[in-house]
C-alpha cells in the first residue's frame, strides 16, 4: 500500500514541487493570478495541491485492500465534527513545514490561507468529535475502514451572542463548496420510504415479503480522504447527500404548477439539509428518522456491493465485514441487514440472524434514559413498514428465548421487550442494538459498569458476554502535534517523534520534571499559548486579559448535568470575595466558558444569558480589575478548542457524578498540560488513576453518594441556608443584581430550590469552592504547578484514540492492526 514504490509526477513532497503546484492550480485550475486571487482562491490552490498528493496514496490504499481481501470496518455515525482539515492533512502527510515554506515563496500567508477554511461542523459535540478521532486513528493504524455519514448542507448552527442571548444562525460551511471532497456521481442508491409490505408465497410453500409502492430518495456519495500519520495509508469518509430520484414532475410543470413540480424534489433533499441539534433529550421527529434510515440503507447497499465483488457466500460476511454503530442512530442497520438477507437473498431467518449478530456492534454514549431513542410504532409502520415487521419478529424470538431462560417473570420480560407496551407503543433502539449485535460497549470504565448495573441490567444478565468497555480516546495528531506546535516540538526534541503514534512514550517526560531548563521552556510555551488566547479575546471582545492569571476553562455542550451553573456560582463567589476585600491576596483568574445550547433547550439558553450578565458585571467593575474576568466566548468549534485547550491552566470537568459517559475534553486538556478539577464521573475516574491522586483536584458526591442522597430525600434548602456565600450568590441571581428583570432567572432559582436541584449543584458547591482554594494554593507555587502539569502530559498516553481503536480492532472487529 505504499505509494513510495511508484513515482508520480504530482506527488513531490518537497517545498519546490509544492510551490509550483500551488501556482499551477491557481492559474490553470482556478483561472486566477496573484492580482485577482482571494484568500479563498489561495486556500483552494493549496488544497488542490495537497489533494494531488493524497490521490495516489488513496487509490493505492484501496487497491491494496482489494488485493489483500482485507476485512473492512464500517463506522456508521450521524455526526462527524471534523473541524478544519488543512493542518491535519499536512501534519499526517509529514509536509507541514515544507508547505508553509512553499506558500511563503508563492507569496501566500499561511495563517490567512488556513483561516479561509470553514469548520466542517457535522456534529454536536463529543459523539461527532470522537468519530473524527477514530477515523484518524484507523488510518494511522492501517485498518481498512470507511466512515459513513450524511453531508448536511448546514452543520451545527453558528452561535451569535446578542444582548447576552444565544442566537442561532445557519452554518453555511458549504457556501463556497468543499474542496476536500470528491463527488462520486455514479455511486448513488435508491433509498425507499413508505409503501407497504406485501406477503406472498414463493412457490416452495414459504411465506415471503416484498416492500412495494415506495417513495424513493437518491443517496449520492461524496468522499473525503482520511490520511494516516506518515504511513501512506489514505482511508475514506463517505458522506451521503439526498437528491430526488425523479427530478421534477414535468406534467405539473407544463401545466404551470411550478411549485408542485419542485415540491417533492425539495422534500427529498431536506433529508440531508440540516444536522439535528442534540440536547440529550430524544424527540421523535419524522425527518430525523428519515435521516437515520437514509444513512443506514445507502451505507448498507454500499457495504454489500463491495462484499459481493469478491464473495458469493453470505456466511463469510462476518469474516469480511464489521459494522460499528456510533450510538443508537444507525441501529436500523440491524433490521435492514435482516431484510436484505431474508427478503432479497432468500436465507432462512436463523442463518440471516446469525450473520447479522456476528457482523453488527453497538456503542452506547449515554446514561440518560430520556436521551435514548424510542421511535413510535405508528411512525415506523408508516415510514418503514417492512422493518417494523422484522423488528416485531426479532422481538418475538428474543422474548421466547428469554422466557425459556428465566421462566415467566412478566416484569423482566416487559423490561426486556424491544417494543414497549401501552397505548402508543415504541421501539427501543438501544434494546434493538443490544439484541441484534455481538458486542455493546460503553465509553469509559465507570460508564460501562453503570450500563451493566443500571440502564441495561436485565440485558446484561441475559448476555453478559456481549458487554464490554472501550474507554474513549483522542488523536494526538490534532490534539497535541497540530494544535500545540511549540509543545510538540519541545517533546520531540527530547524524546523523538514516536510519541505521535505511541502516546505512552510521553512517560519519558517524567524524567524532565527536575530539569530546570526544560521546565522553563515548558512554562514559557504555556505562557505563549495564553498570550495568543488573550490576543484572540482582545480582538473579538476588546477585553484585556491578565496573561499571568490562571486560565480556568470549561468548554462543552451547555447542559444542566455539565453544571456550567456551578462554575457561574463560583465566579459570583469570587467576585463577592474581591468586593468585600479589594486589597486581599487573590490569585488572579480568567474564567472562560464556551459551548452551544440546543435551540429548544430553554434552561441551557438561560444559563448562557446568566453567564453573560455575570461576566458583564464582573468585567466592568473597577474594584475587580484584572483579578477576575468571566467570559463566555461565542460559537464554540473545533478551531476555537484548538486555541483554548493549549492555553488552559485548569480544566473544569464538574458534571454530576453518573451523568457524563466519558468526556474527551478532559483528555485534551490534560494532554496539553492543564490540571483537572472534577468529579468522579466519566473518564475523570481513569484520568485520576493515570496521573495520580496528587496531580488532579477531585471533589463532590460520587455515583453512590448521589444515589444515596436521592433515596434519603435530598433537600437543597439545607445547603442553601447553611452556606452564606452560596446563599448570597443565589439571592443575587434571584433579586436582580445581574439583571434588573427579576423574573428572568426565576426558572433557575426554581430548579435549584423548588424543584429538587436534580443535578446537585447546591450539594457539591461548598466542596467545589474549597477545592478551588486548594487550586489557588498550588498556583501560587508556579514551579510545583508546572511539575504537576508536565506529569499530566506525561501520564495520559492511555487516552490516545489509537489505543481505543486497537481495543475495538482486537476485541470487537477482529481485524489486524498494522505494526
């Protein structure tokens, strides 16, 4: 699979070849010169030059997979939060420095070229970012893999803050096209909806079913190359765009009914129009179900077409194909594969079921029951009639198996049923995923344990061998090598470059904690990153930041369980302390928050307004000066994360214990030398194990404590009344101190005091504030702080997505990893 064996005229990796290619593309592909080109033209000419170098490797990689008859991994995900690609492509090709020099000699500014790229925000948060990391790791490990998703016209909304409120604007990431993708116009599949399932006799006395009178939508493939790190492997991300299979109704058009003629075309194309914002609350919209099935059927047709090229024995499918469903969204792949095998290929149910279970695997990403997909039977009956029949038959046979195993325990059988009972029955997609696949995995040790003990306890008792843990990881290429070039250069200078693909090599850095020259450079790099962040804030907001202050950062989706509200209460407490004693000895802090709230999530949007109001008060108070700043940065994205994470001193990971499945921001911060303040939740538990108790700040109620508090009868008023600082902060929010409209924040007060404080903000507040005081004490001793920061970087090698993917490959997919 190595392109080094073949000499290609457009694959020169040196500065001179790159420079000439950039100039050639500008003139001969884009018909521009140095006088007429825009930043976008310059960016495109660079991308086209990079694509030239990727194409040879891309083609040869795919040829190698065919020649070797490799088992393929197919990763199905509704979300890919890939961010900007230029730096990532150059890093993985190993030509970032050469490309930068080539651009300079061609008269281009690297930063302007890079900044012309729009973030590809085809995901809401962790789920989509994880998928992007996994694609990078699969290519780096040489795993024959394809990622499948949807090419949304509009990604996650563009967030603007107006008068402190979140305002959602369309994310026009495709306004000028996407130079990284290649449209495969001839790779298109019909995806049917509606119609009915007709039963018939096949002539052998067997009852068969045919899905008929459907309304079809066309799925067209768009491919993006995914290069591994310096290994000449280029895998594929294939995104489907919805198109009308019949263009326009000419009869209606000729009769002057233009609107009717194009209406169906518009409705079909709506399927890939916009990414659904995920607010961790399942809402059963028909368009969302259409999107999920659209992804599943187009991908399954593509997967099976590729399998049939070299195989005619369906029993070999699990030997050649591994399908991983990223959350429940693609779990319709289970009944779809059954439909193909039984209805189209004529296999018996038992043969088809054996093949399906061995081929499919499912990753769970949530412990929130309200976030689990439950599709109404009525909707499935209308939209996917044959699939509903298959789901019912899967369920019937499964419950029969359960009854034989456990006897007539009606309560347990009811809980295990894939199809819920009642007046408006629903299909539980997580249950379908567990029953229809050979492995179900959680994404952190705690999360996987809780799945077995709580959410899926009954299923675990039936299928203990199917449950496994695969702790999430992040790609070191983007989240250290690319986003923190100074630190990665320092590390490489000391221990070599092997850490980029073997992150556990960072352990070697531990021996440098007593090396004063090294530690001085390490501290200077953090300071340099803070300076860049401060410049960004000054440019965007006009606010001057004290770069010697502690940069204390919380970046993630805005949600009640992630407790941005507790971080805000801490900001208010610090403000009140400074006001009460302006000459006191305070460790200066810059508190930074970024994240998006789902458009329909009223409480999360109110948190954003509150944070902006609190920031307005703090940042403009002359008594506070540069001792404290509290800022909400708008339009959080991968690109903004790449600025914020390297600048952080302290990482806020403060979710209510038992709610965060894993988190990956916690890993990125630690890798870049930030200390964590957090609860024992998600992957924080494993980060603590890796970095050591003395190098992390853990506080708050544990999962067991939360459970006990709930059972004993938690009373938030007790905490409110006994802590004066907490009471003052809550009262200020209630009484109009931050906004003269006293009714505005009443829903927040109600949630804390009158509706039970479900996420235990008040219960954890006091210990959180005391732990923040310990953080202050350590920060006063910069040498000791920096030593612990380096130990965080050195000890989080476990959290590479390369390790995660190796685990999937060996324990779920049964595929070989390149040495």
